[in-house]
């Protein structure tokens, strides 16, 4: 089944089914210099959970969306931020009066790292040392990965905030930039997830199933509300 994405100039995105409070994304999905297979992981998680998704449709060499605004990427960044707002409005979690979101929201940003960093079966989660999420949600994710990741990929190594702590821009969705972007406040939690080449290429369905589990667990742990 082809996903009916909303196609823009720099990205394509989908609202999902309007239930799970979060989205998955692949901001470096397009060659040259693509994080190969991250778009496939995004689509698998979206199809199994009904969450929202964002996939870049231009190369990071032309417009890098995982960065602060600069001369080359401004139009793309504004489009990307607008898509996030559109998703939060669709979920009925955006409060336009205070310009914050009113329910816990999970953003999982998938990227690719080389096998040489931690071996062929590894993943690094970046949070800018806890700046892009709450301590509670970071602790929760560390515990859930320690418990669950090896069920999906037995030899996997998972590290947090060591070599790849995430681009500074991942914290903007929570804290804003202090200038042109207000951010969404303390309910917004972003993780930059660097996945080794071998996992992306050979274990795409396993890693997708792991993150589908994480999204649904986040919902039942933090977004528990009978209206959802
Ligand atoms: Zn990347």
C-alpha cells in the first residue's frame, strides 16, 4: 500500500491515525549522503503503529533539516517545523493560547552511523545530555531498551550520549531557539537515534518492531487518558 503522504518541497509527511502522541522521522533519507534505509524504518514503524511520520525528500547536501537555521536550509527548516505543528494540531495536543503541547509527545529521529563506531550491531541515542527530553523520559527509555532491545536483536549494543549526543537543534522543539522558534515546552521529548549500517540494512524489521513497541509503551506510560 502506498502511503498517502502530504508532499512538500523538502519533506513528505503523514499525520498518522491521530492516536499515538509522537512521530518518527528520517531527515537524511535522500542521497547523496543519505542515512540509507532510515526511511524504510520510519515507514515500518508508521504502518505497524499508526503514528505520524516525516521523511526528507531532498539531500542534506542541499538542505540539512537536522541543523539550526542557516542561509541554506531556512526554507526547509520552516517547512519541517510547520509539519510538526500540523501533526500536533491534528492530534489535538497543541494549545494555541500558550503555544505549547498539553500531552507528552515523543519524537524519534532516525539516523545512520557507520559500523566502525561501536560494531555492526549498535545504536546510539542522543539527547544533548538530557536537554532534548525530560530526565524521567530518558530514564524510561534507557530502562526499556536495556530490557527489550536484545529481544529483537540479541547482540545489540545501545549507548546514550557518548559520541553522538545529537545536533543542538533537537532540543529546539522543547526549549525553542530564543528567537524565531518558540518550541513546544516540557511535554516534548526528542531522541536522535544513530543506527549502525548493518542493523539498518539487515535488521530493519527488528529495529522497527522495537521502536513500534517503544512508541506504544510511551503512550500507555505517559499519555494515559481515556479520551485517547
Ligand atoms: Zn543523519
